[in-house]
C-alpha cells in the first residue's frame, strides 16, 4: 500500500487506548520483577523504597503508556498489582 | 535430441541463399546504403539472389520472399532489417508458408544495432551492415532444418496481484474453466480501485462496481484466493511453471464471522493503511468493510503478543467462534501452473520528497489519494470533505497537477496518465456537494485523451473550476488560519500568481512498485527505464512478457486508468487462455545435439544444466536429454570439453562461422561481442530504440545465453586477430536460464587467468552484465572498449594470435 | 493507602491465609493466579468446586482457594479425589500438586485415574525438584542437574509428563510454562468444561531451591529461559515434547472426547436397576 | 436411591464376610473402595454386586493406600464409606488412617486378621493386628475398634462401627479374623426400620460462621461436606478450628491432639460394649474376643460342670479398652485367663487393668484357634 499520511489520523483524539489506573499493593509484593520485565509497554520500574517484606515493589513510570493488557496482573504471583480503566469524566478533568 | 547423422545427410544438398535488405522506410535507409549492402550480399558465396526493398515485413515484402523460395528454389533465407526479437517469427512464418523449414532462416539486425545507433556515420554504418549480413549468410549456410517438440501446458494459471486487473484476469480465466491461483500480498483483494470514490469519466461509485467482482473472485469455484501471501520462487518454463507461495499467517482462522467484536477490545491502535492513515485501526482489524476475504487479521508488527508469549488475550476472549489463533505459522505451498499473469500494480509518488509543496509539514496539504478517502462516503469523514487542521469544509480548494510526474528533478519523467482526469473528476465531486467552493487547478497540460474525457473537462470548466497553467513554485502556510498560499507563474498570462486556498490537493503520480525487482528476478522479466515491466513488443505483443507464458495486466506494465487495466487484464487472460486451451506449446528447437562417439561420460554437462534436463545413462554409456525440460541455454555445449554436445541452431560451426566472418577483414579494428538474447542483446536493441549513439566497431553475435559462449569461441576470435572481445549477459541472479550465467563468470575468470599467465592484457576480454533496460550501459561499454582498442598494438595482436592458436590446437 | 486496595481476585482467596508461603520468583503464585483467572472467566460456582492438593510447596494451594478444599497426604490427592468425585459427580474436583507428589510417590494413582478416566482435573506445577524439603532430585529432574541429592549431577532420566499422561489415556493433555499465563488460563478453562481425566503440566520456576543450584538464581532468569526456549507445537507427538535448556515444547497435545468413569458407572447402575424391575 | 432389591431381613445362612457387607449396606454405607486380599475379598465381591441396588459406589482401587484415600474423599463428599482388607493391606493403610483421624473423617475399615507378619498365612486366622489398629499410624490418636466373634456379629458390628464412626467423626474398625469371615452361620436380620442408624451431625450455623474443626460441647465438630456451600478447608497438617495450617503453634498442636484423643476417652463408657457370662461368683475369668471367645465360652461351661467357678468376659469393643470392666471382675476373681491368637497383645492391657490379680496367657499361632479343652486346662491350673 502507498506511503502512509505524514499526519496523525483524523480520529486520533477519539480513538485511543483506554486510560489506565495502575494499582500496586506494595506490601503484598515479593519483588520478583515479573511485572516489570514482561510489561510490553515498559510502564513499570523497580522503585527505591523497601516494603514491609523488605523488597522494592515496582513503581509506575509511564502510566500513559499502559494499554491495560493486564499482563502484570496475570503474571503476578502475589496478587500485588492490578489495573483498572479510568472513568471518562475523570478523563475530561485531567 | 537430434543425432548427428541427420546433419551429414542434409549437409549434402546444394545451398541456395536469398538475402533481403530492408529499408524500413528511412529507419534503415536513412543511415545505411541498402542497395550497396544488397550488392555486397549478392557476391557472397552460396547467395543466389540479394534484394533490397522498403518494407520487407509488409505483405508484399513477404510475398517476394515466398515466391523466390518457390521459383528460385531458395533453401536458406536471410533478412537484414530490425531485431529478430521483433520480426524473426514473422519471417519464419513466411518461410514455412512457402514450404521452407523455419530454422533455415536468419536475420541481420541492421536497425536497432546499426542504423539507429550510427545515425551520423553512413559509411561506417554501411560497412557494419555488410559485416552483419556476411555473418548472417555465413551462419545460415550451416543452418539445419529442425522440428519443434511439443510440451504440455498445465491448465492452471497464477495471477500475481489482486487489484482490479488481477481480479478481472482471474475471473476471465476462471470463467473459461481454468483453475486460477490469485495471490495478493495485502490482507484483502481490491487494490487501488477499492479506495477510490468515483471513477472517471462516468462517475460510477468505484467500490460499488468493484465489490461484486471481488466477491465473485472470492467465491468462484475455479479461483483459489491466497491473500497475505507472496510468491517466493518460480521454476520451470512456459506451460510448466512450479511456483512457491508463502502464505503468511492471519492469526485469525476461517471461522471468523467478521462480527467486529475483537477490534473493540484490542488496545493497540495504528493508522489504517487502507485509508492512507486518515483513520485509526486496531492491531486486529479488517482493512475495509467490503474486504475479501472478510476474515480479520492481526498485525503482528504492533500486536503485544511477541515471541510465543500471549501477553494480551482480549481478542481471544471476545471471539465466540474461537477464531483467533496465535499459533498460526507461515506455510509455503507449491503450485504447478502453465501461465502467469503479473498484475502487481503501482505505488503512488510520495510528495514529502518535494519540500516546496509542504506535504507532511502543512496539515491541509493532502494527496489526491487522501482526497479520495475523504470524499468517499465510506471513508473516514463519511464523505465530508474536511480539512485536517480544523475539520471544517474548505471554501477554496487548489489542485496541483503532475506531482511526481513529467519532471526529472521532482519525481519521474513520464506522464502518469490518470492524474488529470482524476483531478477533473474530483473537482466535479466537490462542486456536486458544495457548489460554492472555489476550485483552482494548477497544471502543465490537461491531458483529456480518452473516450468521454474531453466532455468531462468541459463540464468542469462550465462548473467554474479555474484552470491555471503553471505549477506553483512554492506553497506557504498561514500560521493562524492554516490556509495556504500558492505562488507561481501563470505561463499563459505570463504573470505571477499567489492564490490563497483552504486546502491543497497534490495530484500525485504513479510509480513502479518499490519491490518490482523481486518479481522481476523471480520471473526473469525486463523493465523499461521508468521501471515498469517491459512487454515483449510495445505494439504487437503488448501484454506478453519476453519470457514465454508470462503476461502483464494493469499498472505493473505502466500507469493506467481502470478501464485500460481491465482491458489489459482481459487481454492477458485471453493470451494465457489460448496457451492453456491448446494444452501444449512447441519449444524452440534449440536443444542439444549429441555426438555419442565423442562423449567420455564425464558428466560435466549433467552438472551444469540448470534444468536437470541431462542424465547420465550408465548402462547405455550415453547421456540423455529431456527435451521438454531443456531451457535451451546451451551451457552444456559450452561446458563439454570434447565437443560431444552442441546446441542446435547455435552450433559450434555456426557460431565459429560468424566469428570468422567478423574477423575476415581488419579484425584488429573490431569488437567481437557475444550477447545473450534476453538481457544484453535486448539491451543493445534498447540502445537502438532510444537512439543512443556508440562507435560502429562492435559486431554482435547472438546466443540464447552467455552460458553458451564456449572458451573456444573467444579463443577463435583472438586467434583470428580480434582486438577485443565482450561476453555480455544478464546480471547474476537475473539469468533467464536460472543460473547458467554463473558458468559464464567461471569460464571468463579462467580465461583471464590464462591471458595473464601468457602475458596478455586481460582487459581485452570483457564481461558485461547489462539488462534489457540498460541500453546506456551497453552503449557506454562500447565507447570504453573503443578507447581500449586504441591502446592495443599490432604486437599485442600478433602475440594473442599465437597464444590462442596454440590453445585451440591443444584442445 | 495500600491497605484500602482490594485486588479484584481477593474474593477467590482465603484472605486469612495470605500472604502465601511461596518464595519470591516462585511460579506457584502464577499457577494460582491463572486458576483463579479461569474460575473468574467461567464464573464457576465455588460452592461446587473442590480443590485437592498433596504435599509440597504447591500443596498449600488448596488452602488458598476460597472453595471446599482438602490438603491430603503425600501423593494421595488423586486417590482422595477419585472417592470424592465418584461420591458426588456434581462436584468439580481439581487436583493441583507438584511433580514429586503426583509422579513419584503418587505416580501409580495418576496412571490409574487416567486409565479409568475419572472426571478429575489435574494441574501439575513442575519445578524439577522437591522444593519444600530443600531441593532433592525428583522424577522430573533433568539429567545432569544439580540437586541436594545429586551433588555430582543427576543420572536419572526424567519423566516426560506429557507422554506419560497421553499414554495413560488422559482426554486432555497440555503443557505450558508460567510465562504462558494466557494459554494456561485458556487450558484450565478448557478442562473445567471437559468430561473425563484432564492433565495440565505447568513448568514453573523454583529459583531459590532449584534455580540457584543450576545457574538460574532468580525467577526472572528462569522465566527468561522459558521465553527463550519455549516453542508452541500444538498436537505434536507427545513423545517428542522435550524439556531442555535449548527447547521447551509447549502446547495442547491431546484433546479428545471420552465418556468418564463416573458417567459409565452411574449409567451402569441405572441399567442394573432397570433389569431388576423385569425380574 | 432406587433400592430395587432392598435390604434383606429375617433369618439367613451366610458367611461372615457377606454378613459384614450386608450390615454395612444396612448402616447406610454407599461407598466401598478396596483391593483384593484374602480373607477379606468376599466383602468386596459381595458389595460389587449389591452396591448398585442402592445406587452406591463400588470401586476397586490400585492398592490399599488408594482405597483408604478414596474412602476419606467419599466420606468428605457426603457418603458413608468403608474399605475392607487384611494385614498387609492394613499396614499400607496406616498413613491415611492417620489422615482420617486428623481430618476427623467418619469411615469404617474392616481388617480380617490373618497370620503375619508380612504375607504370613493368608488363609489362616490370627489376632495379630489388635495393637496395630491402636498404634499403627504415627502420632498420638484414638480410634474405635470392634471384634466380632460370630457371623451375626459381623453383621451387627458393621452397623455399630458406622454408627460410632459417624457419631465421633473417627475411623472405626471391625477387627474380624479369617474364621468369622469365612464361617457360614445363621444370621437373623431385623427389619430395616427396627435398626438404629446414626449419621454425622451437620452444622447448624451459616457458612460464613462455620469453623469445620470447632467442637461444640461434645468435643466433636459438626461436619459439613463438599458442595454444601460451606467452603471449608481440611488438612493433614496441624490446624486451628478454621482448618488452617498451624505448623509452628505448639498450643494449637496440643489442643488439637488432646481433643482427638479425648473425644474417644471421655466417651469411652458410651462406646464400650462387653459381654459378661457367669461372672457373678467367678473365681476364674476368661477374657477373650473374636473367634477365641467362642472356645472360651464352652470351656467356661465345662469348668462349671467340674465345679470350677468360671466366667467369661468377652470384649466386643477392643478400643477404647474396657479397663473398668476388667478391673471389676479382677476385684473378686482369683485369676484371669487370656487366650489370644498372637504372642500376647490384649493380655498386656488386661494385666494393666487387673492390677494384683494374676493373669495367665494362652498363646496360639498358625494352626487352629484354641480348643475349649486347652482353655479349660489353663483354668484348672489357675484355680
């Protein structure tokens, strides 16, 4: 197919990935790092803080990049992370 | 396989040659004294008559030959005129009609390879023409009658490309009862036409007339549709191609009901190529509503699920029919087909390479293709022509023509044929929806050459579309309004203009597919200088490829509108259909002749045959040639150290006779060139067609493949005092005979080595790779050789004579 | 603020038993996660679900699931479940246990349950060794691997669990790694909707016990191994389903229809009682 | 379920094994899992034929370990379940008998005793497992064991075993021997409605309040079963009242293990059954159980003919041991005679209970059981 247009699609404001709200239950984390390593959008990083179990839980570095594939939730052995979609009205405010 | 006995028997009868020198109007006569050439010919041994006439190819011309064959008992005919690639078949037919075996005919190419390339040196051109005729006579005397063998034609066709041309060709063939494989590299068939809103000049809705054809193709019991697939290998020859097709996985199975639930949950978004990126699509998608097949597809370049790990399973979960399958793997299928139709279409010019028009910089500068999607009711804006900057309907629209066409500086030299009418159609579409809109068309010439085109043009003018001759030199954007200023000169009024428009549409041209050379390589096709595929003959075989059994349809062969594409598609289908309906095809009798007594069963021929057409029969202590499989390159004959094999119609004797003819007089002033029929010889023809001028010193001996050129031919030329020799063939990888020209390379290297060892300047022997499109390459090579010749002293020549005479005696 | 956070799956867990005992980087938590994911997708009635486990790290999984659950003695989970399933065929009985429990001490029960085609679903977390007792060699320990009881390298040939299960007649056989959470969940959903004896092997990282003795100190390293080596070969020959450092063949290997033991049994009982009437 | 061929009643001539099986059915047993072994096989064979009549389950497992495990599973799934075996199989069962005790699983295990150790004498009687049944599995615990001495009792005690097991949530054992098992006798079976059947007590509180191992006053927790919506957890690990593992908590351990023992010991009087014959004035008392008790009875009768004040205390319940009853007879008796088909197992318990009163032991191994004559001889010598 021919060269793609050099501008963003006309509907780029309407059609976009959902707004993610990532929740990390810090003290439940055992610091295996699976969520950080296998996030396809590299949304997470190891944080500096040490949690109740003496390990550094992940921290969100790029919430905008999250597309809510929820792999982090699925691969977490400790049920310490989950993602919900931000409601739209909040979307408008921010 | 012809046994040598025949030769002797035939050899006994008296040779009676007729020579016909053609004026071709002034094409030849303009720079060659044809009468003189005819006189010269008449004096040559075994020539019983020589004539010159204006158009030998005309009916009268042919009649003369026929009569002479009958009345003057000619048993050999030479015509000196254009390239055998053009008219050999014509004259061969004439001979046959007069009862002369067509293999007793030979041509001297004094037009493409003489008159046209030496326009300003009549003397030299005439001398060269004499030489060429002499060579032809020398060869024809040794020609032998031959029977062509028939090979079966597989009654299946491959159509490459699923645009309107491909679809039409496939349908026509399928309807005539042939099995068709329709291969399309995109997820859906439909091609360019599926994206256009209306068609000129009749203003039908494009998809409305295409969609039914698409679904017919999708459901036809004789058509096997292979989308998202690419041809990766083509082997074999006319009537018997073996094709490998790579079917890339869709990751969605046929169970897909196209319910459209999966994209809703897919979190990955990208611009939709089909809509030229004007709207978004998801990683799992269907390019457009009418897509055939309707099965969805997953774009693995953007899908989150990489290297076997499913990260996101949203589509899997929503699909009730469990049609999503990430385990799908690419598969390669092998197809046996008799004919191939190339309908690979064209790309569009990318205007972002012209910074002065600001495409990509100014959001309200669009291409004509983007316009088609915008104005299309099924498109991103639901048919509302809106400008991207503010989604408002523009009041003033400017079209800029010839963007990427008709200019060597900015894009391509040729005219893209469709842009003028397309713009006129588009301007009328705007007027139809928003009559108030001011429309400017900046053009070079308006080319309304087709049926109904002029009326449409008139209508546009009547509707008030303003046509201004002279393309804008520069387009600027007004930062605030995002409106555009077009600056340029109105070449009719001879005054500068600066027009303000809300939206500018660049009428972009068509250009060859970026990946054309892949198809070219696979099918050993030729391309013209503009990069489109080259037909066997621009007038008489406009849809045939030079390679037998392959045909062209649509923009692959050159820019076309829909009507012409469809016309050509049906033509191609008919041509392919003829072959398959007949069910068999005769292959030229240029297969090897075997001299069992000379054979030492070394098996070298078996090794070099690109078609595995030669086998060694140990019991019978002989080699056997499968003629149907033989491609006729002659590399076996070149390889045989004992002369046990020679190529019929290109026998050692015949070629040596040509060499001797060239080198009879002033060999030290001549360049002996062995050119392969498909690339180098065609390239030389192309130089002629383009009237490229080069020194008249070269004498071309045509072989089917450079692989036929045995070392002894080169040695012979040098032994007889030739100053320089060229062996020319297809580029490595492009060989018409799969890989035969690798053996050429090998042999040349050995000879260079020998020359060095015996203290000769190996530059005197040159190897040239030149495609059928590279006339200039050929011409400049000859110029280079001439310069080289100056340096060759008579001592050098004496030396090389001795060296190679020895070499010949030795072998 | 973390306190307030409630994980969407918490209703499937016995919160009082959380956090689970498993090490950081252990795959057992992922198995539990996928299992719950499947329950959630299918909206399985937890009142009709029985999770049975044997002994070993993964044995604790029964206790963590908020359904009827039973933590049996070493190797006996399948035998126990056989009784439970036959006694009440309405129950969805799932055995989740380890490679040692199911295939060393419990191997005989596995073979015969598969042969009888009892309608229980067996999920085996294969971590290549006995984790809970400190990392001894087990029936799936790869050749040459180091364990506390094979300090010079293992010379016992490991079981190919896929081949074994298929040969014993299981109606569904699949293998995934803990990295293939989606497919694993898919497989679990499949078996929860299937009749007869089903088996899923989950290759699971045990970094603390097995990994650190075999040059894979962290769960991440072991998961990266899975990513590197795994090839999905659905319905390929189970006997060729190798697990090596270069290649881990994963996929669905068997998925066939076969009447379960309990159905045959209860149909038989019905027939018998029909006959009695004629007497 | 469709009991087309219902429970039998009236007088029947049958073998001990069959009587045992019929008794089990009568008690409401609807699940049997076993593995062939002499001399208990006929119980399995008979139930394989009879279970379908009650919609019950018969399954032959791959071994005795699996059999007892399946029985525990079935019991937790709500059925009255049992298995039957002999010495070698009984040994294999010990681990999961421990599990049954720990998880307070109602179930019945019939051990038709034969000559051991190991494979021993499959076809000859023995009483060599009476200590194994008490102590066979590791750890401290209590169980209930009964010893039938007739075919009639094979029937009666099968029912009794189920009732006790269901009442106290404990595995109950029928410690038969090869002779009572293979012997054919008349058995009189009352109409089903006349037979007392006990079933486990169900919880009375809402699932969210339910603690599967929290005893009410009686030390015995009400039992919920799988699929009843209580979503409870049970484990072989030391556990708290919720059934959650408490492997580090010594307080939980002692509370649990003590209760497991006390729920039997504190209810001993309710559980224990003995038969006393001519004990009123007896100087010599024979304490016997199982088939041996029948020889003992005729011996006692003979002794009376010879003017010896003899009496018989037959132990119907082996465990918990009838200490009080033995102590009772020991007070007036001058001596106690204990014949057993082993090297002296129950005799130790008798000696412990009899205090000063001398206890003579008569052991028989391998061949036929004691004859009345042999027992009479011993009584003579001890008067």
